[in-house]
C-alpha cells in the first residue's frame, strides 16, 4: 500500500514546513516537494492542503478495562482505542496491574489478553507494581527486556495499591540500573486516609469531599518525597497526573538542581476546576478522580510549567466510569465513587485550543507535549512521536481552523457523559493513519479491532 499525503503543513516538535509525505507499507519513505512526479503508482492520495500534518498522538496514561473501586473502567481496549483514534491518538501506554502474590509476568499476560484482538491503535504497557519482595526484584529487569520499561508505584490507596518507602527505593534502584523508569502516583495517602475517615465520621459524604480530603499539600509532599527517594536511588522519576502549582513547584525545584525528574499533567487539570464538585445533586461525582480537580488559579501555573518544560507531557489518565450504576456506587459515601474520568478522545483538540489557539504554546510545543516527549521518555522514539523517513506512518491530518463543540453524549467512548460537554474548541482531527493505514476518514472509523500492535519499548 503506497500513500501520498500531498501538500500538507508538516509540524513536528522542531519543524514546520510544507511538503508531501510518501508512505510505503507502514513507514514514511520520503518527504519532499512534488513527490507525485517520482512516487510511481499510488494506492491512495490524501490532499492535505491548508491542513496540518502532525505525528499521531501518544497518550502514555490510560486505563482500559481496569478493575477499580468495586467495578471496571467502562472502556475496554476496543472502545477506548477506537475513541483514541477518532481523537488523533495512535499510541496508548496503558497500565497493567500486578496484584498481591502475582509475578509480574502473570500480571502482564492478563493485560496482553485484554488488548489482544481488540486494540485499534498501537499500545504499550507500564506495570503497576504492588508486591515486590526482594526475590521479585529481578522480575523488573525481565519486564524491561520484554519492552515493558516503566512501572507505576502508588503512594496512595492504602490496602489497595500503596507500597512502602523501602519498596519504592528498591524498585527505583533496580529499575534505574536497567534503564527503566518509575512513574509515581505521588500523594500522601496515609494522611489522606485519615482525612477521608474523619470527613465520613462527620457525615460529609458528598462528592466535593473527595477534593476537600485531598489537599494540594498532600500531593506536593508526595512529589517531594518521590523525587528525594529517586535521588537517593540514583534513578529518574516520572510524576503522573500532576494537578496543582504546589506539586509543580517541587518538580521545578528538582529540575533546577539538574535532577532527572519528569512530570505529566492532564487536560482535566487545565480545563476543569474545583467548582465542578459544587454542582447540583450528585453531578460532582462525574469529576471524582485522583488527584481531584483544583482551584482554577492552578491552571495558568500548569500552562506555565508546560511552556517552560517543567512539565513535559500531557496524558489523559483516561479511566471512565458511567454516571449511572458506576459513579452511583458512591451516592452516600464519596470514598466509594470510582476514581477516574474520560479524556482519551479529546486530548489533542483540547490542547490545541487551550495551547495554540489561546497563544500559550507554539504549534511545535503542542506536538512535543502530545506526542514527541512521551515517545522519547518512554522508549518509542524515533519509531513514534515524529514525522521522519523510516518512522512509523502514524500521521494525523488536522484542521487548525475548524471548530467543534464537544457533545454531552460521547460518540465513541463507552460512557454516559462527557467531562467537557458543551466546550467549543478550534482544531479538528480530519484523517488518521496508523502505520500507513487510514483508520479514521470523514468521521468514519476505517480501522479494525485487533490491528493495534503491542509495542516493545526501549529503555530510558
Ligand atoms: O482517578 C484516577 N486517576 N483513576 C485512575 C487511577 C490512577 O490513580 O491513575
Ligand atoms: Zn494514579
Ligand atoms: Zn491513572
């Protein structure tokens, strides 16, 4: 299959220029002017005049089919990756979970089975580690050798995911020695647990107490501790879903010292805020996620962090639960509301609007934050994350001047509400190619469940 993308405005993290892209099979084989003259017989030509051609988005933080909070996230690998494709994301890195008593490979096999035959875009895995006695430490290197080169550890959710400091230190040391990366859910989960129990004992059960029992200091303290332990372990650390200025200042301070501390934020922390929890009735439950939405004043600080590279990546932490029957599990107790929200479909357009249209970041930085940086940090570059000869032909043809309004009833994700309902954004995904194959065109899904491949990632 030979495809020519004609006359688009190619944008990578470093360049912006008009050119054609010739794709043969799954990779880009030539970039230049007037390639039609030398391309030979073509199977397909896509006219990208007046449109941007950007690398397929990489969302390095999703939870498809995750058992959590007494239920499971409502998107599986089929519906979630199809929604990702519609939104211009052609690679996800999802989180496999090791439960107590399981080996890391047993856990990985469960997630391979969840994705196999279902994923419509390429996918990798991080491994959530919950049980790491010393004899299991070599398994970290075993996973890195299989292309699962990053691990998530939790400082929150005692009794479920939380691991102690010794485990964190040992995991960081072992992973760091083998070129792996620890991703940290950084919060003081022990203090939060006390605050939650106190609130419930005082009859404070509404969704807003989820936020009020998880103060920004609890996140900042966790970030500080995670970075300090990483420094002692001589390893890099990647802070996931950073939500607030207090926590950002900790990352900034570490990076100013030259420490290899990385962090991502997510659209929900850039566009939504604490006031959503004050909505009538049980509506606030739709926004119960961890960390919680913060006071609006944090948003501009996060954009500053993105502009100044103290935050390197924008992921979604896509972990949707339906309002009916799932979020409702916590109608009388906010601590029983499953934590998480939808996001995988609208990340690219939201960030284009909030970043480029609102003149906070350049279009190159938009590409870097939504694709290139994740590819580099998580061992996928240059196969993914750029448009270059011999890279995978994961390309998004993007209309920078077209508007859309995000609907209340999501078209593609399997959830009964949209967190961004009614929001107008400029910047619309037009056509999406995954490894050379058109998977979205004219608003129609042309891909296939099962066409997504597992990505063996390299080391950091
Ligand atoms: O609320 C969230 N973030 N749910 C997903 C699990 C996690 O901590 O990332
Ligand atoms: Zn987390
Ligand atoms: Zn998450």
